[in-house]
C-alpha cells in the first residue's frame, strides 16, 4: 500500500496491514484496550480510507460486541446485497444474543443529485457514495429479529441470511445495480 495515509490507531493499523489476508477480526481483540479505541479507529478509517468499507464494517461489529454496550434505541443497518436500510433496536434478549429492530423512515438529503454517465446497461452513477439521509424511528416499520452468530456478526435468518451492522445507522441505494 504505497502512498497510503499513516494510521495512528493500532486497531485500524492492524486491519489495514492484514487485509486481504482473510478475516482476522478475532486477533484484533488482542489489540483493543477500550471501546473508545475502536470508535477512534472507525473515525480514522472513515477519514483516511473512506472507500475501504470492509474495515469500517469489521470495526462496527467489534464495537458493539463489548458486553453491555447494546441498548434499545441504538441504530442498525440491514444489508441487502448492495442496498442498505437503517433501523432502530426496539428489544434486546436477556442473553444479549438476539435483537429486534424496526426499519426507520429515511429521507434522502435534497442536496444529493445523482451524477450519471453513460455506461453499464444505461448509465453509471459516479457519486452514489455521497448520499446522506436523515432518520426517524418508524413505529409501523418492518420488524426483524437478528441473532449474534458464533463469528461475532449479526444476521437475520442465520449465517446465510441478511447481515446486520449494529451500532451504525445507514441507508444506501445502489443506483448502479
């Protein structure tokens, strides 16, 4: 990775240095001293590597696997292949290994205008990563239950189901799919 930004956070540095050598988030636990350190790693990666979403995803998983960090009202992101829907946790099981959440109302910023160039089937949106949304909980939203897998990740419908990122609220529409 020549000419890449210098990372100060040891968790962020470990992930960058060990990707794409496989999913090594289990070893990252040895580098983590506090939840604050993970949150700082997320911030640093978003600033210096905004296009490396897999690192941010791994850290988001790690961030809320600290015991007792999850609470009703926290945000979640339900990942459908290329699109994502934001939601809000409404219930947590006593074991902490299952959560129930509802999909939020997400309003796309009026400042976002897709920039489309010719290509693909019809066109290619070059700025879809600039989408921003405002969120409000929807008491009538679609409800899902996600369970914590043995690999430390959350899924609706088991490991072959939909991935859920806990602690991050994000809606994304893939204009290119």
